[in-house]
């Protein structure tokens, strides 16, 4: 199990969402996932909104609208 993960993938929802779900399978709860470049494109903005809205996410924070941090419970 992992406690924190940093996702800096190809910046499209097509790649980021599957990586996010894969990390979730191995994340110790509560745990943190950091996502880079959430402001890269409209697609990544939507991807961030999707991730931040998941029911497993207990809190979501955008740092300078560039780095996304989510805590999963």
C-alpha cells in the first residue's frame, strides 16, 4: 500500500483517469494523490472536476489552479 502518489501523466483525461483509478486501488486510506498540470487544457480542467467530485474524495485542493491535491477516505 502507498500513502501518497504524484500523477504527472500525459495531460489528458484519457490517461489521467485510468492512472488515478489504478493508484486508488493501492492507496492506503486516508491517503493523498497529487495531480500536476490540472490547468493544462479544458479537458484537464474537466478531469480535475471529475476527480474532485468522486465520493471517495474527502477533500480536494487546487494550488494556484495548477496542482491538484485530493485526500481519499
